[in-house]
């Protein structure tokens, strides 16, 4: 059997009792740490007092046969920051397991996809999500700009995840990335006078800023963070944003 256990947003305090029970009954426990900057790795090891092996992306994707062969013989748990099936490709692991006749289970947990409702924006009004990457040589995709444009045309909000591969991308850095594309395309999709939402959640609580881009460019907003480009706003959403914003 293989069980995917969500670790939640911040640290070991977010894991559910159901998740703890799954860990306690496991023969082998693996943890991935490449889809989120989760801060509870040491804490979860101290909490469960069992050996937890860290795995890389290739070991859960193209190299998953090794872990699944263990799941054929015993109980394997894979610990995943956030929710196991949100903003990840781990559904492929479940598909592969099913094809091999291996029983599967998912223990869900909190995710940034639900946490952003704390800004006051209504979840059902979000469109396609995008990720803003840290620029690299010969790699500067315009797809985040295009997704924001597409969602705006439909009146939908856009959740923009900020890159975490090498480090947590700064809000100011992400906004400049989009503004550079705007300067090239001149389509008024992302402008300095537009108000956007910056959102961060950590051990001490959450921070929401609903401000013009030109103002956010001057601020040192806490990381890791996400940006939300709003579509058409309901009056209650407007009220909440003004109430909750710093």
C-alpha cells in the first residue's frame, strides 16, 4: 500500500491526526521537499521518531518503480508539503500504483490554494494558476503574463505562484518580471497603477497587501509569497481586501 500524506502549509504542526496514524503504521517513510519551502522537516522527524528518507523529484516521477516495489510488499508513506495533489504531479504516482495493483490512499491537508481565501477573495472566482519563474539565461517565458490576460478577459482572479526552486522569489522581483514583458508587449495587462494582492502565510500568521504595483515595488514583502491579479470584484471582496490589507 502507498499513502500520500499532506504536511500542510508551514511546519509539522499542520499535519493531521490521520496523517500521524498513517506514519505510525508505515514500514518505509519518504518525504519530498521540492514542491514547497516547507519548514518542518526536523520537527516532523522529532515528532514521529521514525526514519524519514528525503527523495528528489526523479525518484517520485520517472524513477518511482523503486518506491512502488516497496509498496507492493508493505506500507509506504510519502510525505508531501501542502496537499498531496495540489500543484504537484503526484497523481501520476497514484496512477502508476493502480496499474501495478497497489492499494492507494490520500490524506489531504491545507494548501495555498485554499489559504488565499483569507485575502477575502472568493475561491470560485479564480481562473488558471500560473508560476512566475526566477529569470535564467535563455529562459524567460511570457506565459504568466498571458495567463493573467486570459483570466482578466473572463473576469477571473489569477493566482501567481512565485518560484522557489533555488530560493524564494521576492514580490518586487516577480512584479518587475511582468512589467518587463508589459513594456515589450504594451497591452496594458500588468501596469504600475494597477492594484494587486500580495499574500504570505507563516508561523506567525498571514500578511495581505492590496496595493498598486508601483507601491509594492518599494516594499520588502515577506517570503515565500504569492501574487493575485484580480478580475471583476464583488463588493464584499472589495470590502474584505480593504479590511485585511496592511
